[in-house]
C-alpha cells in the first residue's frame, strides 16, 4: 500500500524557494498557490500533496501529524519551541536576519547602558525576550502581528525586533538597524512519528532536499 505524504508550506518566498528542492526530488506542484484558491495542492506524484498554511502554523501542522513534513523559518521554530519536531536540515533558503531597529536619532546605546526599561514591539516575543535577558536589559515587550515599523513612529515602542532582508523598509520608515540578533534561514521539519512509519517514503525526499540545499 502506498503511503500519502503531506508537505506543509507557506505562500511566498518559502514556497518559491522550496520548489527547486522538490524538483530535485522529482516532485512538481501542479498548481500555483498565488492563483489557485485551493489550500491542498496536488503534485505530479499521486502520493505527495502540499498544504498551504500560515508560516507561523507550519510547525503546529507537522507536530500534530496533519502534515508529515514542512518548511519553516528558524524565527518561527524558535517561537514555537520545536516540540515534537525533528529538524534535520537547514535548507539555506529564505535567508534574512533578526535585528533590533530604532528610529533615526534614538540613542539606543545609552538607553541600553542606563538600564532604562525599553519598550520593544515585535512578533518574535520569545526571541526578543532571550536576547535582551542575555544582555541584562529590562524590556517591556509588546506583541504585534504586522507593520512593526509603525510602532516606534507613533510612540507605541522605543524599538522593534523584526526580520530584515534588505533593510529598505526600515530606511523608508526612518528606522535604523542597531543590533544584529541572529541569521535566519528556513529548515525542514519532520513529524517524529512519520519519520518512523513512513521512513522509506520520506528518506529519498529528505536526501534530495539535503543534497540540493548543500549546492546553495
């Protein structure tokens, strides 16, 4: 009996950059998530399907076995905690960095040095909490789900912690990157039960992903 495999992906950059890796495993997605309204996309392999979920939900779908494997950014996995997930491969795709940014003219160095309580807006509360705790800086964290750059401009926060790829959005909003927290890329995550039960089916795909990502 053939085993169905379900791969969880999010739309946009992760989807686009995972496609060549899938092709290396001989799998092509036969519909475009940007034009299709479907959330379950077929592939040229009748036993492999792709589900389109929010980036932050990928680890949850994989953890609970609704997907056998998925691709998620390190940023998402750090917030999720990675429980119940096997993270075998850094795919070296969707690269960016997690940084602290402040409005131009805000003296971040002296604010941090003086031990003032900084108000920091971010979607990545766990990552920000650990970063500032390791520096001994007191912060009030304000969780936002989008448009981080707006927070310091309207006085909601002193600083933001966000993903930066080119920095053009920061510059357009008169914000300055003042501290680099970590490099971010996307990982392959696998459901631990699926890894045991569907090992034979998964192994060639995981190996193709690994080989293709090494060539990046």
